[in-house]
C-alpha cells in the first residue's frame, strides 16, 4: 500500500468526509454562482481527476466525490458495489450539498460515471429521482456504455476474465502506472507525478487487491443496457457529448454509437486528447465545458 503523495494529501485536505450507509465517502464541494456542476468520475480513478480543473474553476459551484471503493472512500471487500448503489450515493450527496432545491444542476460524467448518469436519467424520466434534484442538463464524455463497441486494454480484459482475482492480487505500482499511461494521448502523456498519485489512490486501503470487483460494472453495462441506454435516448433534457478523439479505449467507434443513440445531442470533438482530457489539458477542457454550458443552459 502506497503512502499518499503530497498532492493527494492536498486534495484530501481540500475536501471532507461524508458517511453513507456506514461508509466513509471523500467529497469536495465549493460554492459559486450558476448551476451546480455535479461530477461523476470514472474507473479506476476517482475525484482527484478533477483536482487541476477545479484549481482553474473558482467561480462556479462544484460537487465531486469518490464513489464507494474508489479513491479516498472506504474500500470494504465484503460488499457488492453496483452502479445502482453508486447512483443512490450520488442522489444523497446532491441533496446534502444543494441547499437551494430550486438551483439547477448540470451533470458531468466520465467513463464509468456515464453509466451512473444513465441510471440517474432513467430515474428522472420515470419520476423516481428524489425530490429536490433539479437536473437540467448533462455532459457525457469518453465512456464505454456500448460494450460491444469498447476496446478494453489488456489489464481490463484480464480483470474481467476468470483470472481476474489473481490479476488483482498481483497488481503492482509499475504495471498499474504503465497500463494507465496507455490511455493518455501522445501529445499529453501521463506524468510521473500523476502516475504516483493515481497509484497512491488506487492502493489506498489495498484497493488494488480488489480491482477485479471494481470492474464488475462492465458486466452491469450489458445486463442493464436496455434501461441505461434507454435513459440516454429518452431523457428529455439537454444532453451533450464531448470526446477526446485520440482515446484508445473509448474510441471514435464508441462515439459513433452514442451519436446514433442520441442523434439530437450536440457533440464536441476534442482533438489531440485521449481518455482523460480533464487531466491531459484541464484548461482546454474548461474552455470546452464553458462552451457546452453556454450552448445547453441558455434558458436557465
């Protein structure tokens, strides 16, 4: 288990701990003007992915947190952490931090978070979303919701296989950092410091030893495809897609499927960036997000 780096400790100190069903959840909230930006992170990383973006965005209200068994949140081995449960956590965190129930909420979801967002869309459509969550728009980016169009890296394929438990137990820092580095763009490669930070977060509370359990959400994507893809298709509020076009995992083939699913959605292609555009070039991603907010929230 790696010691938290100075940068991760700084992120930890910026946030606070919430308790959800007896589990500790790391959370960051800042107040500001305009719609509340609620951010869902991806796999296998956590809310720390937004550390550099948040340093640039000081005026808007933001809520981001580590899902259960990710980052600085509790990592218990004897629980099943379905994306349904993660969506329950998301609803609870929003209600705790959005005191003004009339304030509009704009959801931003990356990678695994796109499926959690899809569950939120489905609940909103069927009017089972908890009262006080005034969801008005969303951005989804670089996620493999369409599993038949995904291009998983070697480590992900191993973790999904019958050898997944063994692969997780044998995970070590250099292998993890190398695998994660393969999904960054050539123009903006993962730095040594970023690799150290992500390993410290992954191995916190020995999370790397249960990585095979974390990746089970990819099977949920198949099992719940009708509900979650229907959520994206049928949700009647502004929805945009953004894409790091050099992503080797969620490729443009994946994006094409999303376009077919939601042809009326606006698409913002980000050239030169890959699976983690918010880390690779946070300033560019912020500019893209500002354009998306301006285009999608004109009536808010």
